[in-house]
C-alpha cells in the first residue's frame, strides 16, 4: 500500500470516529438524564470486559470510566492506536489480525451509551492484542517448532493498559512496545529496504549455473558482475572478465553469507547470490518475530554468549559488541539430534571432564557394539547404579536391550574424551552445553551439523580464557595449571553469563551488509509458513 493511500485511510477512520462520537454525545445530551447515561455506559463496559480478567481488573480500577471514547480528551489515544494498527506491517505483523474495519464500524454507528461502552472495551482489546504481538510476537514458537524451547515473556496486561492511560505521549508509548534492541531496529530498516527492492523488480537476472573462477569471461561473468553491483558488493564497472575487483567482491559476499572466502563462485556461492529479494525479506520478517521471542525482561545481559546455530558460531558479546568468536559444530540435521533453542546462564566450566554418556547414546550406539564384541569401545567404563566400575567379562550384554540395560557408560578425562579437555555448563533440562572436541577436522567444513545436540567449540581454550579474564589476573595460567593435573576440576564463574542459543538466517551488523545464512534445519521455512497463515504477506511484485 502506498503512503498516500495509507494517509487517506487514516483520515477516513479519524473522521468516522469523530462523527460517531459526536452523534452519541448529541443523542445523550438530548435524551436521558446524565446519571442514567453514565450508568448504562459503565454497565456496558463491565459486561464487555467480563470475559477478560485483565481488562475487567483495569476497568474496576477506573470505576468503569473510559479511556478512549471522550471525543476530545481521548483523541490522541485513538489516533495513536489507529495509526499503529494501520502500520503494523512495518513490524512484519499481519494488519488483518486486528480487524480495523470492524472497530471503525463500531465507532461510526455508536448511538447509545451502551453502544459506546462496548466500543470502549473493543478498543482496549485491540490495544492489548497489539501490545502482546509487538512485544512477544504473533506465534507461539513451541507450537510451530517444538525444538524452540523459549518461554515468552509474560507481561502484566492490566499494568500495561494503566501505564498507557497515564502516558502523555501515546504514540511514543506504542512505538516503545516493540523490542528496543539495535538488532530489531536494523532489521526494520532492512525490511523497508528490501520491500523497495521487491517493488522495483529485485536484483535483476540471476547468474547461470556452473563454477566461475578468476580469469573467466563471458555472459555468466557479466551476470555475476551485475548481481554483485546490484547487491552493493561491487562499484560501477564495465569489466567483462572475472578480475581482481570481482574476486574481492565475491570474497566479501562469501564472508557475509558464512561461506569460505576463496573468491571462487561455486555452487554454494551462486545459490546465495541468486537468492531473490523476496527470499531475503522472508528471512528478515522471521528474524523480527524471533527477536520478539527473545524480548527478555532482564535483557540479554551486559555480557552474554550468543550461539547462532545457522552461523555455526559462538560469540561473547560485551555491551552489544562482539569481543570473541569461534567456530562451532551444532546438532546434526536428523530430527532427534538437532540443537534446541533456549536461554540460560553459564555457571561454571569443568576442566578435564568425564563424559557421562547420555542414556540414549549408551543404548542406541554402544550397547549394540558391545553385544557384537564385549571389548568394543574399550576406552569406556561400565558403571553400576552405585558408581562402581564393572568388569565387562561379568556382563552378558546379549541379555539386555534399550529398556533394561542397568548400567551407565562413562569416558574418563583424556585428550581422546568426546568432550575434549573442557566443557562449559549452563545446567538445563535439555542436557545441552558447550565443549571441546578431539574431532578438530570438522571445523574445516562449511556446514558443521554433526553433534548429538551439544555445541562443540573450535577454540575452547581461548573461550575459557575470555570467560576467566574477568576474575583471574592470569586466566591462561589458571586454566593450564588445572589442565596439567589431568584431574576433573570444576571452576565456578563468579558472575554467571547468560547464554542464548538462537537460530537466525538474517543477522544485521552495525556497519556493512546484513548477513544471511541457510535454513539448516528448515525451521525458518516453518515459521514463515505459520506467519503467512496468520496473515503476514509480501509485496505482490516479482523480485
């Protein structure tokens, strides 16, 4: 919808509201005694609010007086609400969800105190629905993707309405309902930019398939050049060969898309270059919804750890600035191995850890091996319910299955331990943590989804130094002093560090291009589908 049409829509709404309220005021002044009018209005408010506990509590606190329906005193609130409802698409929210036409009709046709009482409550319900959506999103993430374990922030709706009624700047109040993070603000800006691109036809023709390398020339290189210029990675140039400027642009593009920056436009690079503006717009809108899910009451934390599953990375953030980054391996793509999304607090690290093999792995992977050969996985200890090591020669593995296997399996500390030499603990019911790994070769892969769900770190020692630096004068010396003992040792973090395991296919940066990542688990596709069903849509122009 153009800005001109939108403005006309708002004018129409405000005019009909005013005319409806004027008619009601005239009817009231010419008909019933004032006391009867007030009583009828309040009774209607009480009745209309009775099916919503929070609304009922709010109106009891006001003595069932209105906050929307006085023609002049409440005009700024009405205008702020209708303006917000008309422009919710800027937040990636579905305008159809709020039934603006019905609200307009209700106000236009209000002729009695009872009518206006019902309209009063309808406006409050619309406001609270909008507030909930702007703060915590349209969807319940756990219903769309069960692996998203986020508990959405539970706002006090009565308090919200009370604060709004007391606000002298209703438009500003509504604007501040959305997440205040820099990430959200930058995503909104990117959404507007992409919508403009979609309306103009996107980034132009795609690049034909096939590998393109420095030194190449021809129509495919020209298409690559044009696409890179359109996306802002290459300045104006008429070159028709894959020269050094195109190679540098390709490398910059690869870095922003989580690809190996080798300067060669291979299959994965061309797939990302050929992504449409609509594709990217969907990622941004989903990222905005996800940002609302992460709208925590305490914030993310002045210092926090951010694990982005799609980026295969773990970062330490201080005051919204990245101060440490390392590559990560995440859960494999199989449904039972995917890493979940949630937030918690890192409390300690364990140096020289024992691996307590999860029950599912013990009975699904190790028990079958030991049935075939009792000495299989000889580096593992078999432990009974009292914690005593049991000799394999005394166990008839063939007598057990996944249901009745009575032992636990543990791997003692060593450089071969599956957890490596250190693990970082934020105790949670999903048994997920960050840890070292002896399988260093996996970090050379572009896509790193191989684990059973936990997050493996490429540079765990440096990660440990960074965490210990705030409490130790010599964090590296402290760490290695413990490591060299070979004994399992718990080291508490004096200040717990929030950990957020997220999944973002669109991530902004304070400067430069927005970074995009593949939808490795297919979660964003499911979220987009749910948003579409809720009424979110893209501009109808091909991109």
